C-alpha cells in the first residue's frame, strides 16, 4: 500500500533543480534523508557544480545508508538537526524535510538565517510537508527532544482526516508507532506552515523581507528566499504559476481522500 503514496521531495525535482541552477547553488545542506530519494539528485548536482552535499539525519533508512557507502563525497551528520548546526557553515541552499513540528522547523529556520547572515549568503530554503496533515498539526519523530513547553499532547496510534480537528483512535492517517501526531490541530506554535509564517514575521520584524512560495502538492512544498538576492526575481517568476495553485490543491485533496479511503478499507479488513 505504501507504493500508492508518493511522498518524496524528489517529486518536485522539475521545479527544484532549475531553481538551484538559477541561484548558482553549489553547497547544499539537506535535513532529513529518509530513503535518499532527494539526496541522490542533490549529490549529483553538487558534484557536477564542484560543491558539497551535507546530509543530516539521526536515523536514515537502510537504503540511504547503503547509498551513502557508494557516495563517500557526501558528508553525513548522524544527529538531530538542531544539534548539527554547530558543525555547519552557511549553504547556498537548504532542504528541510526532517521532524515536522513547529519547534524544530522554526528553530531550523532561525539557525539557517543566522548562518547566512554570518557568512554573507542569501537565504534559499525548500521545506517539505507544509500542507496537510503537518501544516497546522505537529508531528514528532522523537517527542522527548522537544522542550515540554513547546510539545503538544500527542498520540502514536490515533489518526487524522482532513477537516477533522480531533484524532480518531486507530483510524485515519497515523504513525502506527513510527511517529506521533499532536492531538489538537491549529493554534499557536503548531505545525510546519505555522512555523514558516512565524519565521517570516520574525524576519520582517527584524527588517528583512523574504519571499515565500507555497506549492500545494505531494504534502506541500514551501520555498523561502531572500528578496535581495540577485536571482530572486527570476526564481519568483519560475515559482509564481505554482504558488497556491487551485488546480494543484484540488488534485492533492483528491489524492489524499483516495489514499485515506484505502487506509479505511485496510482497517476494516484488519478488524475482520
């Protein structure tokens, strides 16, 4: 059943790779490798342009570990992202697809911005899972790593459906023990899109205006970029047709409804 669910950031390659070329990106940092689908594309790009890919993931899948053995030019940091920034310099582009919760994503963006300011590089960040279900609801791979004051009540077993703010025990989209999701949807400091919006407001309050594109497909892709960068106008023109595109959103809503129906049928069958 998992083969039915496209979920990799690599599905956006036709948008991402030209964007990297526009920005002249050579050195890239990827947060969250999972199976390495996006990693392989980024590694090829960095190698072709004489740059370096640094991948951060405390527990990538076995497929990524095997791929890494054949790609010794890729630097891998096996630690949580917020622990890894001390080992990093600013990159030309950042890919954020790790732990999908407000605390982690907001502080990842703050660290990315701080490194860029320190090293004099414009900000270009691609963030995944900014749409449902993580837009307004935290997801935790390791809840204990989130400070208690930022960690919402959560469940490993209950699931969610679009338009349903409460969780459904043993049904819907859920972690099945691999990750937990917040029991409430919405409100302050909850979800990936909320983290991005709060970061944009923080940057604007500090006198820095950033561009943001929201592409509503494959769980949502966000692109945050420095409007002062020499390539910003060209990047904005490339992304504009996809920004909050109603057709893409309709197709994504339909895809999710169909997949959730498959989960529902599977749960019914399992219940006997």
